């Protein structure tokens, strides 16, 4: 039983150690804009892993992502501080990393 439990814990820890999802701190001087059907938030406060100091919001048929974009748009118009959950592929080369916004919080 202990071997199964230890194996399960090791598998869980190894999978989560490569997860590229994290909350950012407050984004300073951030802007929201649209380009070719993709929403972008740009800020110099993004981590170095994010190419071009921006993260994208993928507009798919998913209503949740459309609501996140509407939330960020409203926060940009009222000048609120913004923190976001980013996801990025850590296995890609450093100059091609695209950060994707999964959630947001305005304060």
C-alpha cells in the first residue's frame, strides 16, 4: 500500500513541477487590445518568459474565455489594477513562448 501511495505522490509532484500556470503580481501600465481576433494584455510587468511582454486571450467557442475578455476590458476602462493567471509551454524555445491568460482579477 505504501508503494502505491508513494508512487502516486511522486507522479503528482513530477507533473505539477512542470506546470506553467501561475498568478502574476499587479500588472503595471497594462493595456488591453485586439488584433486579428485575439485579445492581448501587454505590460512591462509580465515575466521574462512571455514573448513581447504580453499574454493572449484565445477567443474560442468557450463562453468562459469570452467573459474573461469582457472582464479585462471593463477593468481597462475603469483603470483598475490587474492580476492574471498565465499558462505557458515551458518546453518550447525561449524566443517563442506565448503566455495565455486563463483567469483574471481586478482590484
